[in-house]
C-alpha cells in the first residue's frame, strides 16, 4: 500500500486530475499542458495501479512489474487511444506524439519502480 502514499505518485495523480477537470470546466491552459502532460503521466499512473493490484492479489509487497507486461500495456494504450478510438469517435485524435509520451512514461515507470515503491 505504500504505492498510494508515494509523494511522486500523488503529485502525478493530482496534476492529471487538475488538468482533466480544468478541461471539463473549460479553464484556459497552455496547449502543451492540455494536450500532452496527461499523456506523459498516463502510463506511470496506470502502471502504479497495476503494480498495486498485483501486490494485493499476490499478497507480496516485494513484487515488481517486468518489462513485458509494461510493454504490452503501453502498446495496448497506444493502439486503443491513438488508432482505434480516433477511427470510431470524432472526439479522439490520433497523435504520434502521444504514443511517444506513453512510451516515455512507461520507461520512466520501469526505470524507477524499484526505487519508488
């Protein structure tokens, strides 16, 4: 449970939530914040919750996510949000920069998960 108490995780969650609600309430933010910051924070937040879930299910707080599941989830998010959804819903836009930000976020999570959690 120390994952949900980690200050960097809480900060990432707070920033992502602020941007999400700012967009809902149509608060003006710079475009790079509105369009890209949450994409960079997405995978570390999602993977942290996945790591928490694995640890709770396995009842082992020493487990870490290996590279293959991280890669698989990153590819899933990239395909789903940058290919599938833009083809079915005009609200979504395909953007290769988002794919790079998902990958960067996953790399940061993989690199630092053992230090942080």
